[in-house]
C-alpha cells in the first residue's frame, strides 16, 4: 500500500502535532479532526486507510465514534488514549477498535503498530485479488473476493479484525490454531496483551456467528492452546 492516509482524531494540540509530525517525517499522508463529529464526517468523506483515535474528545466519547464508524466501515481503528484500565481497553475493542495504545506512548511503538496494520491491510487486499473462491461451511459462507461473510444468507457486520480472524480459521478448517500462530498471523507479533485482545475479538466474533455460547457450532476453544473451525455438515 503506497502512502496510506491516516486520519488523526485528537483534540490536544501538542499530541496531535507530535503524531502529525511523526507521520509526515515517515512519508505518511494524514488528515486531522479535533472532535467526534468532524472525525465521522471526514472518515465518511475521505475514506482514510487507518484511524488514530483519542477517546477523550470534547463533543462525544471516542467509543461512540468507533461504533458509528463501524456501522458502515471496516477501516482499522487504532485507539491512542490516556485511559489505561483493562476495562477501557476491552470496551474499545468490543466496540470495534483494532488496536490500543496507551498515553504516554513512544513514537516508535506508534509507528510499529501502524506498520503492522498496513501490512494486514495489504495482505487482505492480496487475498481479495488472488482468491476468488467462496467458502461454505454449514450456513456460513465467505466470499473472499468481495470480502463479505454471510450466515444463513444474511451479511455479517464484522469488523476488519473479526473478518481476518474468521478467514484465518476458515482456511484452516479442522486444524487447531494456537494463540501464538493466530496472533502472529493477525498482528505480526505475539505479545501477552495480543493474546488478551484475541480473546476479546473471538468473543465478539462468536456472538455474531454462534446461536449460543453454551454449544458452539463453528468455533471450538481448546483451553490454553487456541481455537479450531469445526466442519459443519
């Protein structure tokens, strides 16, 4: 992906200037928004490749921005926030964020998170361009070319992370994929907090494809090991 566009949603001028200067120095294109309403408008009209989002915006909570953007877009969202509690991170990831960086942060880590996200986008585009087959498993179907998953004929409203996880499991149906294997394929690394995030994303994915948590039909958990996509007749 050449010169990806990053929308920086941050109301604090010094932090916004730090992020923008870093992006500019490393040849990323960027847009800026100072509040939630402006962010939603720019996300819908400019179609950026990645969003950097602060949660403490002056007009609305960043969680609401995530939910609104997720209602029509799978654009990756990287939260950059002073809220460091696990509950805040889980709420943001549950709402549809793809990654979470806590302030104060190093620009090196910010750039690393961005590079991983850009690589993941590029891989998804390659999958769309090269694999035109359709996956079918019971009532679950995935059109890799269109980047769409359906259950019983109804399109699933998946985040980009949920879709990537579903595709990885689908392409390895019947195989147990370890936490390390999944996180390395999805995030390009395997840190403890990535495994915690994986559990959150897997929970939200299951809510969308399973009829109930007590009897999973598609995704089986292997406690302490990983997950497996079951073959459904």
